[in-house]
């Protein structure tokens, strides 16, 4: 196998939050009513910082070391923020509000793009200098605000249904479930196997943080609903939203979803899956390589595969995740910052990050690369999940929006409220936050 030596992986990053946008037509390319802002002034060379969520892969320091060897006068220092995206966002906002130049290149969750751009906390970038024309369209759009690029995709993310093929086979199932009903039926059979003793059917990320917003959004959209309707208004008072969200609420009350999952973030869920506690697990691509590790850290290596998330009448769809590299508006050495982003986001670099850490690349060509597909047969499936993924609400006040979703969803999952009451309260809370076009 290829590689620069597989570096111990682990997801470091986690979550996210925010944003802005869009009101209606606001994001994405093609919004020609709004004049594109002037691209930033990228002058100034010298030392810079690279700020991102906790890196448990071990990869980032090595990449920075290589850069520093080649750029002794423009050294990069690595600033690691907490693992949870919501906490990272707080620190970025604090930094921006004091106009501090402590942060130069920052790692931005796709859902923060609009908020950070609209507040001018990050610089508009010269898009033609990056390989965005070779990247998947929705991934690039998630890095744009009103048609202007504000971040360069570092990696993308889409949720997948990890499933235990060994147990499914034993119970007579040769295909992963496409719907929640099928998943429930498969679990009923599988859980009667002696090998499945003590296991739970399903888990996702249900702790009260950005991951819950992701799982909530996916439940609703996988039943044909959406958080914000085409008219730009909240759309949670629909039968689709109720049917989709009820899969989670009923999943918890019936025991189909592991009760511990109410505390799961990405890493805690991954550990449960790798220990063999779960038959089905909703997780990002990074888990694939780690759960397949043959160094004894995973009990499920070679025993699982991935598929699209389950829906109601057929497969569901993921929330679009991912992280972009942006230049803080308060940075001093912006020419260096821009060059460092170029260095970090080449096609070759994303190929390496897929191999070393399992991060999903944003370059379309890597999904067609025969050598990679041989090693990672799930790449075509992953590409499909990315292309069918839906963005989380692109609203100016994303921080408040995601907090409202997290509060209401959590109350229903913990039995404090019915699914219906939570949705109706969320519908009114969001009315003041996501505006019409
Ligand atoms: C992943 C995704 C990000 C999302 C977060 C939620 O890091 O890439 O977009 O917000 O998970 O936990």
C-alpha cells in the first residue's frame, strides 16, 4: 500500500456550528445580485499560527514541521483548540471580537462559513489560485458566501451507516437496511444471535452539541422533510419532520438506540462501535480506517461495511459536513497564510490525508482513482453520500439556530417532551432566527 506511513488516526476534530447566510439565495455561486466583495489584501510574510480543533491524528504537527523546514522565515505554529466544534467557534468569535492577531489560518466548519464571512472575520479568497474547479461542487459551495470563496476545503464529510456484515450474514441478511423499518427488523433477528449478546441496535451522536443538530437534520430530511423550507421559513410543522424525528425519539424509548448514545459524540461512538457494542452506527468517514485497524485497537476490523443512511421509503440523506481553511481578517502575515493554505489543500495532500487518516477528500478525481478504490472500496458510495448531502440551515444566526435545535431535540430524546411538542416549539423558536428570502 501507498503511504507516508500510516499515522495513528483518530478524529480530532469534532463539531461545529454556525452560520449565516443565506437568506434565500444568499450562498453558493450564482448569486449575481450581490456584488462579490473585493478579494482580501494578501500581503505580509513572516511567522503565522494555524488554529484548529484538537488533532488526535498526529498528522498536523508533521505537516507543519515539513513546511517549517522549507520556510524558516515563515514558520507556522500550531494552536490546538478543544475537540468540540461549538467550543472552537466560541474561541474564534472571542478572537475576532477583540480583533486579535493571534490566529492566522483557521479551520472553519462548513456551517460557520456564512456567519464568519458576513461578520468579516475571515478574508474573501482569490478562488482562481486554488484547485476548486477540480473539487465536488457542493463542497465548494459550502465554502462560499454569496458566491465568493472564504475557505479552501481541507476535507469534506458525509454520514454513513456502518453495519456489521458478519452478524447480518449470520442472521441471513445480505444487504444493509435502506429504511428505519428494515433496520429495526434486521436488529430484531440479529439480537437473537448468541454473538450479539449485550449489543445495541443503533447509535449516532446525541450528546447536546453540533453532532445532535446533524443527527436531527438527517432524521428529518431522510423522511423527506427539511429544517428550513424553500421559502426560507422553518418547516418543522410538517408530517415528514414528525415522521423522521420520531424515528429517533421512538428509537430511544424502545431501546432500539443504545441508551448510552445520549452521551455520544463522534469519538465515544467510535469507541463503542470498535468494541463491538453496536450493530449499526451513523458516523463520518474517518471511522472506516480506524475501525479496520489490525493493531488490536478494533474488534470489528474486516467485519463491517458502509452504506447510505436509512430513510423512510428508501435510503435517507446525510448532512453535509467538512472543514475549510480560512485566513483571519486580523492576521498580519496574510501572504504566508495564503501560501500555507495552498500547501495544506493540494490534491496530493488530500490523497495522503485519506490514506493516513481516512478524511474524505474534496477533489472529485480521487473518487475515481482505481488504486484508491481498491484500497477503499467505499469511495463511490461516499461520493454519492456527499453529493446527496444537505447543508444545515444557512442562516445568519446559526449559533442561536443550532442551540435551539439542540435544546428541543435533546428534550424529546430524553423524554422531557414529545416529538410533536419539541418540533412545534422549535418551529416557533426558529421563526425569529431563519428569515424568509
Ligand atoms: C464533523 C463535520 C462537521 C460537523 C461535526 C459535528 O466534524 O465535519 O461539519 O459540524 O462533525 O459534530
